[in-house]
C-alpha cells in the first residue's frame, strides 16, 4: 500500500490533507516542547523539513527569532504555508524533496522535522541531507511516531490488530520512531538523544479524528464485524473506559565538527550531492 501523502496533488481532494493537518497537527499558537532542543538564537537559520501548513515554522520563528525556511514536496502545502504566513518577516517556503535538498552545505544552524520521515521510503537519505545542510555544531531534531505500536483497548483483539496493522501499512516508514537513533547515528551525528512519550486518547471522536478508525475498519473488516467492533468501542466510551495510546519519539543530535562533508557530484550553486 502506498503512502497517500506522496501524491497530494494527484488525488481527487487535495484539500483533505490541509483539513487533516488542521485537525491533528500543531494548532495555531501551540508550540511543541521539542522546539527548545534546536538551541537557536535570533537571526540564525533553521530548516523545517516537511513544513505542511507552516505552523511549526512560525512557532520556531516566534520562539527563537530565527529565520526559518520551510520545505515540503507538496506545492499545495507550500502555497498554504505561504498564505498563512503573509506579512511575517523571516519566513520562506519552498517546494523541495527532503531527500535531495536544494541548499548548500552548512547553510543552516539547525533543522527540524516533525511527522515527515514517516512518509518517506528513504528516511535515511533525508537525515543525511539534513546533516549536510546544517553547520557543524548545529542541531537536528526529529519528532516521529511509531505506527506499529499504537495501543487501542478493545474486546475484539483480532479485529483491532487488523485495523491497526492496516493503518501502519498505509505509511511509507511505519517503524520510523524506533529507527530514529540509528538513522541519526548513521548520518554521523553526535550526542544523539532519544525521548519517548505518548498521547493519551480517551474518547472515540478524537481517536477517529487522529487515526481514521472507521475508514480503516471498513477496509479490512466485514461489515458485520466492523459494526460489532465500533459498538464495542462506543460501549467502552459510554462506560468511561475508552483507552488509546499513540507513542511518539523525539530524536536530537549534533552535527559533528569532524563529520566528513559530501563533496562529490554537487549540483551547481547548491552544494547538494543528490543525483540530478
């Protein structure tokens, strides 16, 4: 199953993705606590890889006073982020692929990626690119879930396993949370730290909004089984016993001063080592 986020402009309703981010991602005015790990100072430059509608990019600018460039492979997302940031100084948004960034080596002081690597078939390539474009001593912070360990209490265990497995299979890199440490170390980062936390969901409406439970159940369960499964979840909610936990991980690392920088096959004017 392909990751639906890989071809936003080619689907019948690309606005669905904007609405989904508005429902589930950082709300206007909210600031993810991991932003502090970037260690940015005023006027420094930060890359937001996979910026979506730009909420984190704006938060980074607000918190640190840094200049932020957000990139997204979806032109629709870049247009939305640009529109929502109109009149804001120090923010720019560019359509680009995180696995082949159009920036020179050491162009940024830090890089941020939240719920981006999970959509990539080659997250290692993206982490290497982030390490390339961040200066020695600068930090890279990534925030990602682990999609195969979502915990949902249910009286129908087998049906629940199949629904959640379907959800995990709909993303390009469902194991990305547990892989973050290895990816950062493989890219040559130093002082790598991993923080694990979770989001607790205690009502069915929120779980539906975040996890798309009805859509997934309809795809893998027979109609009668899907109805029984949903009825079980509703009964648990009515009894005050609905329980769902979504784990996520924060990875932080520093680009080493002795890290070997890529020098071969650069594209003119960018320093990028990506194939053209």
